[in-house]
C-alpha cells in the first residue's frame, strides 16, 4: 500500500467457495492510506544560522514513497533564486520518515525559502509546506592590534580581524586602511591599498 492513496476493493457475486456457495450480490468498499505530513524541519522556521555547508532535513508523520523523494517535490530558494538539487544526493531514512536534502552552501546575509510540494504525500496529498530561515551577517568580534593600541611594532605589519561567522567572500575592497602621522592628526588621512586577505 502506498501513502496518501485511495483503494477500492470489488468482490464479484460470482465468487464461489468449494461447496459452490457465492455472495448474494457484488460487494465493493473503499479505504485510504495515511497522508504523510511535515512534522519537523531542521532548521526550524525563523532560524538564524551561521553560513556554511549544510543539509536541510524534513521529517514526516508517516512513510513516503521513496521513489518520489527528489527535486520534483523539494524546492529551496536563496533570496528568490531557485537552487539546483541533485536527485542522487537526496537521503531518505525510512525508519524516522526523514528526508535529508543535498548539501547546500549557505551564504552569509541570505534568506532561504524551502517548499515541500503536496505530491510527496501521495495522490491524495494536498498540503504544501513552506518555511523560511536566514543566515547571519558576520560581525567583527575582535581585532589585532586592538582599538586604541599604541606602540605597535612596525616589524609585524599584519592586521587581523576576527568575525563572528564565515564571510561569503573575502574582498579587499570591503576593508579600508587609513593612515595619518601622529604629529598631524588634523591632516587628511591617506588610503593605503590592501595587498591581500587570508
């Protein structure tokens, strides 16, 4: 029996046992199987995640037809852009009724919308499930040299910035280094080029 499916059983009056007995008339009845519904997601709706590689998970209330588990019924959008999901990278745990989507590289400062289409629950499935989560924007948590430091050795010219989470890209043009002489703090600062980030 398949999930979310209606079945009809017909028994003909022509059915006979070994003694030749048969029903007085045809008999017919209908029944339906359970329609799996989404009961849990990871991440949950409204979550704020650190960027990075991750598999999204969706748990259901009952078994799925594993042949349906794939990109036809699971959609992921990053800031409105549909992300490609490879059929062969979906994982389905029949014991926990949980689907694990292919790995996705979550970019910082992005909004993600996930949709589970009703057909995953079988022919009688009619409920579309959607939820949204976002990734955090990296914040500066520490610097080296520290703010206000004096007497910094010129023999170690590396400046270090520690972020709260991975950055989506390392662009030297996103960081500016201004310099002015200590004996003339009223002068206009000179902009120095950043030679590289790592």
